[in-house]
């Protein structure tokens, strides 16, 4: 086989200062079968859970928690909590991550990251209780604040890492072509950082799905209502259904985020 044919069949390798970098030549997107596997598995889990519940003789307490109306309302509340908190996290974390990678803010970067890391280390339920006690801050708004504080670090750090891993030679080439700093950021840095940023967003989504179960303690709804109802009434079946639906929702959102990550990834990365 000729060397040119070999180059067409294998990823292109380059050596820069002794470090070998590999440029992929094939698309990272999955096949249709790969895209359908997770939904089929999750659908089967939900079907099995439904058939199991239907096979049981439910008492009045279990019926109140496991009827279609209650489960649908809890799911809707959970999805809204996750979506809104993630959007707010993106609005705060991505611009802040961009700002912290600029030369003017390098001195205050450790302080800001340290403060946010400490806030993330505090359990979400503690933040929610503090908001409720200190400001009489209950319900949806308090839940969003708690979820954002907990999910902001992955998106912020991934934004910074994604921007800082962009090759400086590429940026210099952009400036040499007459692009302003803002144009370099918009046309070069952000597109090249998209895969890393999206990984942080995906992590934040899964974190928010899990921690959103705790906002039931401040009257913000969600699937936590079902879990807590099972705990307070000692109904194991209700607990299992609430926990299983939370897990399925987390996996489904992670799957959807993975699809978005595949299609939003710039070609060639």
C-alpha cells in the first residue's frame, strides 16, 4: 500500500515539541442503531415499571401518589426545574468563564473559582434551607438558586478549559488576518471550545436532575414529592417508582444532551 493511501485511511498525526497530536478523519456521530439503543432500553424500563405497578393492589395512599395525574405533574415540574436552572447556569457560567480567561482577570480567577467551589461543596439541601430561613425564600425561585450554585462549576471550568486549550498559533493567525479580539473569540475560540463546553453542560444537566429531587423540601415540586411521599408513609413501592423515574429522566436527558453534543460539534473536531 502506498504512503498516500495509508494517509487516507488513518488519522493524521503531527508532532509539536515532542507531543504527538492526532487529528480525527472520521465523524464521531453514532449510527442510527446507536441513537435508538438508549430510548429502547429506557422505554422497556418504564414499561416494566408500569406493568409491575399495575400488578400490585394499591392502597389509597399509594393511589394518590402513583396515579397518572400526579406522576405527570411531578415530571413536568422536574423537567422545568432542570431546564430553567441549566439555562440560568449557562447565562452566568459561560460569560464568566470567557471573562476569566482574559488577561485582565487572571489575578482574581483563583478567588472566584475558590468561592464557587466552596459553594458547590456545601450540600444543596443546606443551601436551600439557608435561603428559606434567612430570606423566607421558598418554592421555585429558591430551587433555581440552589441548583444553579451547585451546577455552575462544571460549566464554568469546562468553558475555561475549552478556551485555553485552543492553539495559540490559530489565534495569532486570526489576528494576522485582521480580526479583532472579539472576532477571534467569536469565530475561532468559541467554536473550537464547543465540544468541551458542551461536556460541561451535559454534566450540569445530569447534576440538576439528581439534585432537583431535594427541592421538594422547600415546596418546589418535582419527582422528589413522590419519593418523600413514599418515605413519609413508609410505602416502598412509591419510593421505588419515584427513584426509578428520576434515574430514567437523568439518563434520557443525558442521551438528548449527547445527541446535541454530536450535532453541535464543529466539523473536523
